[in-house]
C-alpha cells in the first residue's frame, strides 16, 4: 500500500466552492473490497485462473458439474499453477466452484 502524497489539485475554474472543501485530498492506492471478501480477486477475463479467482461474467456456466467443467478450457481458462491444486482450492465461475485436477477442470473445490 503506497501513499499518494503527490496529487494534483483540480484545475482552476473547476472547483466547487463549498464549506469545508479541500483542493486536494490524500488517499491510498488500495482497491475497494469485493462483495465476496478481502481474499478473493474478481477477474473480468479468463486466462491464468488461479485458486481464489472469481469470474462473474460467464453466462454459459450454469452449474458446478462435469459438463460445465469441460466448457472452461474452450472459454479460455488456463489453470495457474498447472499442477494439481491442493485440498480446498477452487475458482468461482458465475457463482459455481471448479478446480484443476492436474489434467482437466473438475467440478467443486479440490478434494
């Protein structure tokens, strides 16, 4: 987490004159928390899918089963790491859990 001490003040003529307004504020460069909690990252596009990643924009995934697990590779999901994941690790796609068995995508969290 890095401080953003060097922020520019708004350009002249663009400020709104209000009581207690500041020309420039100091903040931090952290991302807001996701609705799923602090430990998960929301990813927009498939790619190197790792344990804990969350993908919310995949309407073709409708359940956590073998048929939908087989759809992940053609959609562009690549497991990272490519070795078998450990117990409990998974990615969340459209609200359903999937894991990498070391050879293919499987439904649910890794057992």
